[in-house]
């Protein structure tokens, strides 16, 4: 099966598994906090999160997302679903960049698509799906930067800066 068709099937599987029960349960306590804090202005979100356990980037991103898509359960959890599905695809490219075989990359991608924790975090209006996406995107950027180590300084610098920005965004999404 050509890679693009395989990845399309994995995307459909990942979306199906995540969307199937996306709104089955109501908003729970931590999600309620996410839903409440996005009603504040960006400066108020930053001020509130300074006194909280979590950094502000997820709340700020969810606020902008909610301005586009609304504040229903589906809309709030939809951002995590998107981050979760893209994370599954990033797994494929990370494994390929690590020079494993095509079949290994496909298997890793399948495992990421059906992983219970990744599914769960793709269904919550919390920062975990975004954090997973940012760390996977940063890892891919790091691997690309390392591949460019023997090549053009400008291209290498671009990927190192991308890696740094993604890791900074990850730290402003969730403390590790």
C-alpha cells in the first residue's frame, strides 16, 4: 500500500477513535477550569496562570480557538483532537527520520493511533494533547537539524531555531 494511502487510513482511524466518544462525558473539573479561563483577556489569562500549576500557552491557544469555533464541548475538545491526530502523523516522520524501516514506521504510527493515553488526551480540553504535539514536532525538528549538521549553516540554523521555539512553546504549555 503506498505510504500516502496508509497514512490517510491511519488518520481516519485516529480521528474515528478520538471522535467516537469525544462528547460522551460532560466537562469535568479540570476541563471546566480550561473553559472558564478562556473567558478572560490574554493578560488576565497570563496573570491567572502565574498563580496556577500550568503555564499559559494552552489557555491562550484555546481562547483563540474558541473565538473561531465556539465554546461547546465539541469545540473545546476539538483542538486537542486536532493536536492528537497530527501527533500520530509526526510519529511516522520521527521513526522514518531515525532511519527505521517503512514497516517499523507504519507500525509505530498504528500504535500511536490506537494508544489509549493518546486517545484520552485527544479527548480532553486540557493541555496534554498540545504538549505531546509540541514535543513530537520539536523532536522531528531536532532530528532534521542533526541531519543538516554537515550541510548548509543557514538551513541547520533554521531547524535549530525551530527546535528551540517548539521546546519553548512546550515548556509554556506544560511543565516537564
